[in-house]
């Protein structure tokens, strides 16, 4: 895939490292993982997001419509499930994106 013009002008896709013995190492690829590693990570992060959404939604539904427990405990568990749901759905995709661009 060709880089946009502004990236090739700024030379952001390659960089060189000067070793102490005078050798220069030129790195052309800035991706942390190859295509196979990226595919596996996409599947794992998608699975985590799906399980976080489904599991926490089930916890909320059980606490709302299931057998009544102590009111304070019910509020606590629903609050905990909502916060975990938000972290799993809103944070995990950005963590993945950050990992892929490092």
C-alpha cells in the first residue's frame, strides 16, 4: 500500500538507527505485527469486546429482572456491570488501535 504524499515527504515510514560500531540499520516497516499477528489480534479483541458486552448485559438483566437480592448489593452489581460494559466496549477498540500503530 502506497503512503500518502505528505508521509513520504516527511519520511515517517522509514527511519535509521546508528549502531555504536558505525553500522546503520534502516527500518522500512513500522508495524508491530505482521498480517497474521494482526488477524489474530483482531479476532481476540473482537471476542473480548463481544464477551464484555454480552456478559455484562446479562448481569444487568439478571439483577433487574431476576430474583430480588439486597437493594444495596443490586445497585452495586448493576453499577459495576455498567462500568465494565463501558470499559469493554469503549476502551478495548482504542487499545487495539494504539497497539497496532506503535
